[in-house]
C-alpha cells in the first residue's frame, strides 16, 4: 500500500470526468483520473450533440479534436401528425457515447496520471482522502466526483438525493437500416406523436459512424408490455407505435442490441463538502428526451475548470463555502433550471389532453408547416383540410 497525492483527483472517466481531466491537464494543473477502464465501453447515453452543445464543447477547447469522430446531418425531415411538414437545416452531430468519451480521453495530456482501479471509499475533511481497490490512498486538495448515477461514494459522504420525477421517461436506442441496402432518402428524421395516448415525446433517426441510429423517447412505466416487445420484436413494436412510419423510411430493419434506459429526475440536497464537488449526473440528472444532458455536463465542467479550480488551487484548503459558490454559479443555475423546465414541459405537452395543450400542438403543426412551405414543401395544405383536422385532434 502506498500514499499518493495530487492537487485534483477526478473520479469517473465518462464525459464529465474525461472533459475535466483534459481541460485541467491542458492548463498544466496536477490532476489524476481514477477510472477502472482504459477506454470507455459502449453505453447507451448521449448519442447526438445539437448546436448549443457543440458551442459548449468549443468552450472547453476540445471541439476541433472531437468533432471529426461525429457525423453532421445537415438537414432533418420533420413529421407531425403523420405528415412531412418541414425539411429544416441542421447542424446536429451524431456520435455514439463511447466514441465521444474516447475522443475526449485522447485529448488528456500525459501529465494527467490515470489510476486504473475503483474507488472504495472517500473521507471528506480539510484534504479529502480517497481509498482505492488496490489498497492505495490518494490525498487531494480537490476531488471532482464525476461518478454519474453510482450512489456508492455519495453515500460515504452522506449526501441525500431528492427524486423530482420517478421514471420520468424511458429512452430506447437501436440501429436502423434500409431493407434494400440503399441509403434512407432523408439525412435525418424526427417524428412527433399523433396522439397523446402514444405517451411518446418523439423518434429521431440520425447518422453516426457506420450507419443510422434511432432514439425513441417515451413516457411509459417499466411494467408496460410495449417495452417487452421492443426488446424482442423492435421493428413490429415501432410500427405498432408509429403506423405510418414506413411511408417516410421505406422498408427497414432493426439490427443489434436494443438499449432501454429509464431515467429518474433527481438532484442532490446539501452536497457542499470541503474539497469535494459533484458534476454532471452525480449532481443532478436530466431527461434524455429534452436533450439537455450534454448541456449540463459541459456547463458544469467548463465553469468549474475554467473559473473556480484555478482560484481554489491557490488556497491552502478548499472550504465548503467555496464549493457552495460553484453550485450557486449563475450560468450553472440557469442551465439546471432550463433543463428541468424543458423536461417537465415536454412530458406535459406530449401526453396532456387539455384543450390548451391540444391547441398548442395544433398551432405548432401549422407554424412548422408554414416554415416548410417557405422552404419549398409546396404540397402542404397549411390553410386547408390538414390544419383543420389537426386542430380537431381527438
């Protein structure tokens, strides 16, 4: 057993931890990444970055090295109420989570040490001490907990979580291929539900390295029988949920593993501990359907590593009050609030049956249809029967 020391110990090598390690290492800080794996393994998480997330990635200084691994769609076809309403320009970048994290990890400089093992304990005091599975101990001035949904270390520190919305949404991910071997006619596709009883936010199909990826976001319980069918007969389940899908995709197949991931919306209560800070999902979760998870992770890490850590490392110890200042950062707070608000609103507008929500969905259809006509979809009858039918939605 040996005792090690570092200024910053980063626990967890996912998107949050890898980004922090790359930023701090590039800035010349003494940092150590603790993660049992040398590379990120496949995991169903972030698979697409929108324009706002790409802008945040640029703020970290990593975008130029990461984006060559992604596929920018260029244009997305939008389907509402079973009708193609728009073909809008898009700069979204599709990239599998493990490819994204590994691309970020490749930018971690050699001065950042990597402890390829698990953390078995952590003691919070003036200088936190981390116990590793190897029996070694690490003393750090600052510990960045990028441990995602893993509760183990949070329990050591007696940090409690508040569940804001249990099983708020379920994400379903799979690979789609045209049956005839030719490319799909669309660069990317987003299909919104026709009726609230589908309990569906939307289906998105987009390019990644090696093919086309689909993410479906639904508001079902884990006991819903439709999930069982998605596990064993995903194509049949998808066409039952969206009967008119094939008119936009043509014949298709679903191949490989179908990922199913439920998410609770949670946040930590009173997480302020001297010298220990939580980032990303370790601090609070987001709804994948709302698409704000990468915003939260990149905002957390960018604000922490560019604004707070350089100041903290000049102090003898990092107090709980210093950590509280980070949690109260106005940019971080706004990102957290926007993420929660979008998650709750999307759930409501996708499943609600009130007259107000029905009117809102109809107005959204009309507005996007008009934009589509302006972009050249002349066949859409925005002022005629199609709009009237939608506004009479059952």
